[in-house]
C-alpha cells in the first residue's frame, strides 16, 4: 500500500473513532485530509469503500501481530508469546477498537458484513490450528469447543484491558490464560462427547471457500490484466514479460507447495524494472491482489492450491 493511501486510512480511522462512522461526512474527511472531493473519489469509491479499507488495514495489522511466528521453543511457549503479543498491542489499536465497539459496522453494507464475519472465522480457525499443535491428541475431539472457549476468554480480557487505565503485564496475562486453557483441555473425560464438531461449522467453511474462490478469481483477473498490458510492448519485450508473468502465476497458483519467496521476489523485481506506464498500473493492481490473498490465506502454514 502506498504511503499516502495509508495516511488517509489512518486519519479516517481517527475521525471515525472520535465522531463515529455514521456521523462523519465526506466533507469532514476531505477537510481533515486537505484535499478536494474529487481527490477523495480518486482514492475511494465511497465512504463505505473507505470504511472497508480501514477495517482491512487495521484488522490485518492486528492479525499479523497476533499470528506472528512466536519465536523459538515449544508450541505452547510460542502460543503463549502470540497471546502476549495480542495483549501488548491493545494500546496501539485503541482508537480502532473504540470505533469497532461504538458502531454497528456490519450493517453498513453486505461487503463490510462479509469481511467482518470472515475475519471472525479466520481467527477461530487459527485457534483451532494452534490448539491442535499445542495439545495434540488431548484436544483432538474437542478442538472446536476449546477454540470457542479460548476465543471468548481472550476477547473478554481484551475488552477489560482496553478499558483499564493502569498498565498491565501482557506476558503474565498470557501465561495465566494458557494455564486456564490447560485446565480446560485436562477436564474432558474419556466418554464425553463434544458439543461442536466439524459438521457444526459446515456453513462457515462453505462461506470461507466461496470467499477464497472470489479471491482466486480476482487474482486471475489481475494476471490477465498484466498480460493484456504486456501486449502493448514491442514483441521481444512482450514475450519476455509474458514468460515472467506465466512463471509467477505458476509459482503462486500452480504448485501444491507454498510459493518460494525468492522466486516471487525475483520475478516481481524483473517486472517492475520494465518501466512501461501501462504495465506498471496493471502490475500494481496484481501486487495488491497478491498481498490481499497472502494476508488472508497465508503462505507459511497453508499452501496456495489451485482448485
């Protein structure tokens, strides 16, 4: 994301937090930014489009902080550090969280509702994955129940820390909560049936798959636009660019393994150096779609699969 767009999003979020999304007008936004309404519509199609950009920008930053690797050590030690990172960033995102808690944002439009629902689902599935990695067979049949309880516990403590004025120890809070999760996992009896199963989340999973399919379609369209732009170059150059684009598409969508970062970076570097204005615009759009897909689906634990 270019720096100016990020600055617009950050300023808009502060206005939404102070005045409320619904009470903030486009005139308020352009006055705060020092631009014309025409310039506003150059960057964002509407106020709703701006809100979605704010949600994506801050939600994905928070998720990236939370889901970072966690460093060395056992899976439980890494999980504890991930929870601690989540708590330690609470002040950094205070304005954003205030905005989220003060507005009925899912009702703005279906796209905002779908995005927020998917973010909740993404976090829940992350908990499922991490709990299975931390506790193994002990949590196996109950992983969805434990993920639901963990998500609820962490969410409520986040709200508490958000409103608490005095400082708190994020590491201590994370260790405390992991001990509680230990106790929950240990409490299940051998003959106890889980309340939640994979079938319980079938509609959720279908929605997730539909969203992934939409993302893959957008990514494929972005590749097609780059190929179309390359056709405007001289034949030799166009052929070289098309070969690089085909190699990049194969690396991202044609393999069962996660993309190799050094190959992706090398191909993007080559394409950026072509210095053709029409190609540059299409390439920027492709890179944005790649980044969006990577943020929401990940390269590290989950391969990009061509389905």
